[in-house]
C-alpha cells in the first residue's frame, strides 16, 4: 500500500490551495532585534584591531617605498625587518675585515705597487685589482640605493602565495634615453647598441620608436602620464644606466628560435672520419636552411669568441671588430648608393605643388602566384586590405 500522509500535515480548509506561513513576532520584539548602525560584531572589532596593529607595526614599512628598490611582502619577515639587509650585514662582516674596508679607500696605484713589491705575479696583481674595483662598485651602488641592498630572486615575488611568479626587470628611464640618443642622434646601428647593453634588438627598436612618439608629443604640447609612469616604475626592478660604468646585461640577446624545419626527426648516415658541422646539420634538415651560426641575431659574437680562443688579447679583438664593422658599414653605404643610382636611372619625378609624383616601369610578372611577390609594387589586386586585421602593427616601424 502507498504511504499515508499524517492527518496533522493536511490542510483542513476546503480550498484547493494550501499555504503555511511562519508566525510573525509582535512589533515590540522586532524593534528589540534590530541592530543599530554603529554597533559592530565582536569578531569584526577583533579583525579591525589586528588590521590597525599590522598597519602601525610591521606594515608601516610599506607606507613609503624603498629608494631604488621594490617593496614586496616577500622581502620582509613577520616583524617587518628587511631580510636581505640582515643577510648583507652578515656577509660583509664575514667576507670583509676592517683592513679590507680601509684598503678600498686607498689609491689603486699604490695598492698595485705594494702587491708587486710583495712578490705577486702580474696576473695575481691584476686579479686583486679587479676584485677591489668590483667591491668599490658594489659599495658605490649600495650608497646610491640609500644603503638598501639589491633585490635577490626571492625578493622579486609580489604575490607570496605564488612562488613561481617573479617580476622581471624593465629598462630605466636613463637607459631608454641613452638608447634613443645612440640610435636616433648618433646614428649607430641597432645591433651594436644591442650588443653593448645586452638588450634584444627588437626591444631596442621598440624603445627608439616609442621615444620618438614621446618626443613628438612633447613638441605638440600633449600631456604625458608621468605620475602613472613613475608609480609603476617604482614598483618594478630596473636595469639602470650609470655614466662611466660598464653596462648591465638586461637579457639574453642570442636566443635562436626553433625553425619549423628542425622539428622533424632525421637520420643521416655519415662517416666517422669526417667532422659533422652545423652547416651539415642544417643541410640535412633542408637545402636552403642556414646554420645556427648565421641565423642568430649577433653572429659577430661567435667570431669574437673564436678570436679569443685563438689567443688574441682584448685590444686586438676590439681592433679586428672595428675593422669588420667598418667593412660592413662601407658595404651598406655602397648598397644604398647603388639603390639611389638605380632609382635615379629608372624613375621619372614630376614636381607638384604639394607632392612629387614618381613613375617607374614595372613588370606584372613580378607579383608572383599569389599576387604578393616581394618585388611587386602598388595595390595587390584581388587581395583584401589587412589594416583592420587583429595583430597588425599600426605604430611607426622606423625612425627617420
């Protein structure tokens, strides 16, 4: 038999609709239960006390950022003490004695003469001199940062619960200004500036383009978001530039992207008596694939390493590199001259009131199979425009 519903649960009214309402308390009880606005539960008061205790205690170090340094939670202990400052004091006391600290204040030439008189070899004298110069630079850098040591890898985690994320350094304002002066004003090539400062070529080009836009906006009287820029730069580690000091390497500049031809697995038989070079490996993947030594952004660094392995000293390597750069500059100038001569010979210029019109004979066979040949000119008939496509570069890509 089906279960029966108890009689006390069935509505006694004859209507087909049954409602069950909760009994309402009297109005006097409702007024007593209403909590006034200024009253606060006990747990909220405890949380507020803890918050203000932290703000006035360990958290007060975050009220004013450290000079020339990040100010993340991971850099402090629970008491608000800077961890790397305590470790730096311990290391300095352990590694440098009072005599070593006093030695750094003396004249470097006198110290080198004293080392030679003590019977040290020329190589040991040079090593001791380089070590003293390194310690002097570290002390000057510490003084320029207001006595705050440089951030460690563990201090660059802005989110304590995310141990894998670390803030990457950005270029300082002085370094970006110096890059713009060398490229736009001194007319140095991008590869030389990239190798000098240890910055990727694409980043150097982006800095020059954005700096050009900034200079143009300043000439036009447009306002810049400098307060926002200064606030963001104060929270990030920076690669600084100091006049008269060796540049600090910002990033790896010779990373080689993986070519699609090299993603296949190839078995090539070869003799054990011959040397299998990178050029042979490139030809095994594809006949037109260049070796890694020629596809990297800075192949001249490999040549410098070869000269160093051959026994050339620093001065001779610099002299050879300057000669190589001069030859490359002469080749570029000759190419530009021949291009200008070709344009002057093949183009007809018609002077206009506002613009000059240039006419040149072209061949329709150069458009290629898809109409986008490298030597084709003019509008690509039958091809849609890509200026509104996502991902297209719409900022200036060159600096005149």
